C-alpha cells in the first residue's frame, strides 16, 4: 500500500513529524484493520526517521511502523 501525506498511520506521522501510538487497531480509522485482525495484531507504533542531511527537501526521510 502507498500512503500520501496525512493518509493512514504512516502518512499521519510524516505530516505531523512526531511518533504516534495506536493502542487499538480495531477502533478508529486504521486502513488495514481487517488485515491486522486476521494477523492477530492489536496495536501499532510509528516513528519518523530524521536525518542530519536533507532527504529531498526535508529532514524527515522515512517512517518506521511497528505492530
């Protein structure tokens, strides 16, 4: 899946440039809730990756999502 800025958990972290914890993937607006439920996943944490050098036009280079 691809996520635009402010879209889904990775896009929201990219847009806000801050870590986000979702303690319950089955409530709220999580795009992959059905896949998470099938895999037995219940929560997620996502963190921005910031580099000392610029990645394109920003310091934020990636988002890491852990389930």
